[in-house]
C-alpha cells in the first residue's frame, strides 16, 4: 500500500524559505520508472505542478519557478524534500506530494509520467 | 510552453446524464494526457492515463479519447459520487507537466 504525507510549516513570512518534507511508504524511490513530485493548489484555483525527482536522481522543475525550487531525496529515509525560496503571499496554497510512475499505452510505448498516489496535502499560508 | 485549456469551466448535470469535458493542448502531445478527479478538500485521483486507458479501480462509466491536441473525458451515466472537479494533465512536454484549469461538475 502506497502512502505519502507532507509535513512542514503552516505559516511562513514573506521572503522566507519554505521547506516541505514528503514521507512515503509502500515503494522505493530507487526503483526504475518511479518518481515523486510536488504539486500545489491555491485556494479555489487549479493545480500547478512544481517539481519532480526520479529514481535515478534526475530532477525537473517548472520553468516559471525553477530559480526558487530545489528538490532532493533521501532514499534511506523514504523522504523527498522541496525547498522554495523567497516566499510571497501568492504562494499561499495547499502543497501536495505524489508518487509518479511511467505509464505505457496499449501498444507498449511509454506514455509519460502520471501521479497515481497523492498525499493529503498541507496548507501553507504566506503572511507577515 | 504547452498550455492546456479545458471547457467548459463548469457544467450542471443530473444523475444519469452523459457528461463530456474537453481538454485542448496548445500543441500536439500525442496521447500523453491524463484525467484526474478532485473532490472538495481531497487530493486528486487519477482516472485516465495515456488519453484513453482506465486506471485500475476506476468505474467503466469513465472513458477518455483523443490524441494530438484535442481530448475528451466522458462520464456515460453520472452518479452522485461523480460531482467533483476534473483536471487534465499533459506529460509530453518536459520539463513541464501542465494541468488544465479544471471543470467543475455540479448538480443541476
């Protein structure tokens, strides 16, 4: 059974750095084709993908936020950490971590990575 | 960057109705598209991947179709538990994994 849970501060001040930890179980982040991603959702708004780290330590970031994001993994602890610098009130959102794996189409060809297990999310408010 | 545009932004329907939601990509993404369902206060749930493949455990009333730039999610007979917001997500254009703006399915 795959589970993920986000942890971190619920309130940060503008300009501070946010550090969120995703602790997971039921899979290994050293397994080929597996990744863990971060997605956020401002109140009442749509989902926004932030970052993804793969089993081989390859890392991908949203281009619009790349300069502010860092994603790392600790395979031995089953944890993935996301840091976001220079927080602003517009960064107020529920932050989710999610298990990603490579899916294949009916012909057996790779069809991309999708998020099939999600954490419950953690609401982070940015306010002075 | 690839943009994903969903329509309509909301739809009112009754139990038993057939509901169709559209997602359009700003450029071709082959079949690299997923659909998620999100209920209030909950995390999204993967319904469809690779445009038309049903995720394990998802009811067969959900189906997806399309390739290239135009995709649809169809709920063949809307059930009370299907009232939620639905998002598409493209996985073709690295490094971006873009979500659509969402479609809220409401009770008529």
